[in-house]
C-alpha cells in the first residue's frame, strides 16, 4: 500500500481516535510528523507523543488530550496544503483560526511552527493543517 500523503494519514488517525474517545493512537514515524506533533504539544492540543520501535518499523504514539469532563481538546483537525495543491502564506497573510482559539501548523524555514510562533519569528511558509 503506497501512501501519497502521510501527513493526511496522521491527521485522519488522530481524528478517528478522537471521535472514539481513546487515549492514544499509533502512526508510522517520519520527521515531519514528529515536528507537527511537537507543535501540537507546545500549543496544548495533545498530551504527549513518543517514538517506539526501531527502523524500519519506528512508530509515533500520540497521547490525546481530553478536558475534565472528557470533552475532546481537538474539535477539528484539517489538512490545508496537499501534495497536489500546496498552500503558502506570507507572515502578513497568515490566517487566524477561530478568533485565535485554534492554530495553523506551518512549515517554515525555521522548522514547523504554529501560526503564533511564525508571527513572532516573522516567517511565512506552507500551511500544513488547521487545528481547533
């Protein structure tokens, strides 16, 4: 099975497990996915993530975050830029997600950042996904 968009696969796994209310989800390892998860953790959308196993079967294990009443912290997580249609933004044009309640994950020259971090560092880049 070839996967044309591993990032979309990761987001779909998170979305599916979130709906089911499970604690964690596994996905094949890649550096970009690890950086996306690192950003989601810094911004408080996931509890934590870790890397398990060795090459070639390294996996990312994502621990999802739920509120005190068990409500999901991630209400939506959508892919913006796709392999067939990349979406870029300058720092001035970075979209604000849900009046600042959500974040845009952006691939910049400074690594993968949230829209807030990109504004602080004054860099634009490829809009990977939107989370709120």
